[in-house]
């Protein structure tokens, strides 16, 4: 069986993971933000629709933190040589 260079494997894994995340997310940002790290994107009493119309994330399941918040950019994976 032929062996692939580690850098080639890393590139293939990176491309596949980016392709799969693009299919799953459909965007370059994610609403998976720790509650204490949320940056407010709305006003008190904002509705989920108003929040999403501003291209922000809405999650009202955690009290005491912003419910309408800016999405986080999807992290880039780095291969070590």
C-alpha cells in the first residue's frame, strides 16, 4: 500500500473538514458561543425574528446573559509540520 506524505494528508483532512462544515453550517460563523462570552447584538425584549433579521444568534435558554448575540467566526484548523 502506498503511503501519503503527512502534509498531503493534512491538506486532504482540512479540505474535507471545511467542505463538511460548509455543508453543515452554510456560513462562516457559528452560534455556538459560551454564554459568558456572548456579545450583545440586540436590545431588551428583542424577538428571535428581529435578532435573526440582524444576522445575529438568538438563545433565550440562559438567564443573565445576552439572548441576542453576535455569532463567532468558525475557527481555522492548523496542521503542524
